[in-house]
C-alpha cells in the first residue's frame, strides 16, 4: 500500500486549557478522541504512527497502550504546539516519503486520510491540504523533502503556517466530502458544535 511510505504524527501534548478538561479523553463516536484518531490512522496502513504526549502523559499512555503506535514524550510541551511538531518529526523513520501532521482535537475519518495519501503519491507535491467547500482544513500532509523546515517551526513564526506559506507554490488542495476537516475543538462550544455536526454528517 502507498500508505506504507507515510508516517503520521498525532499531537496530543497540550494542556487543553480552553476546553477545561483534557481533550484527548473527550467522547467521540463511542471512543475517546485520541482512540478514535489512532484507530482511523491505523485503518489506513501507515508506515508508523507517532503519538506525541506531554500534559498528563501517563494517563494517556495507559489509555492507548493496546494500540500499535509509537509514543514519545515532549517535555517542552508548555512552550507550545511547535515543540510537539519538532519532537514528532525528529522521530520519523528515514525511509518514508511523507509526513502527516494531525492534532488530537481535529478528528477526521480514515476515508479522508486515504484520499489525501492517494493524492500525495499521485501529485508528488510538497504540501497537500484537504478542502471542504473551498475552505482549507486538516490534517496537512508534507513531503519528507520539507522535513528540515518542519524541524524549525516555532510559535513566533506561527508554526506550520510558516512552512505552508513558504511552499505556497507547491500546495495541492484536495477536495473532500467531510466537513470535519474544518473542525478545531478548542473549547466546549467548539466541541458541542462538532458533536452536533458528527450526528448530522452522512445522515
């Protein structure tokens, strides 16, 4: 499978301060968010899934211990998401072609992930972004050729946005039929909107 040449990084290290409780353990489709995300990634048959933990890492580690994933600890997680991106990218295997960067509060289905990965191998572009109704979403899939740029992301340069902007001429926008690619479950209101959307989707 072409997915065997893509590594996934799942970011799950943050405080979840705006949510008021740990996002990764919120219910989603009969699972927790982190379990749902891992299961969708596993269905695709990726080369590896690297889960970056930080805040309450021990609790999350226990929750996902049965899954075939690589867990790494980002001790610098209080300094922002960029540190988790750097940590995850530094652990990526040498023999892969693409790096999928996903966040625990941005759930998407394996169907959308397959579409994105298939397009990556067909187009050979440096950056692939899913689009729903002409709006950019997530996760973003990067060619391994931009790995050095991913290792240099920081909060001051707005993280991945800086990399995406740098390679704006090498972006492929991939239309998908899943509205979830636009979700960012930052707070309780976002979560309630997300669960409502999930109930309506494909009904």
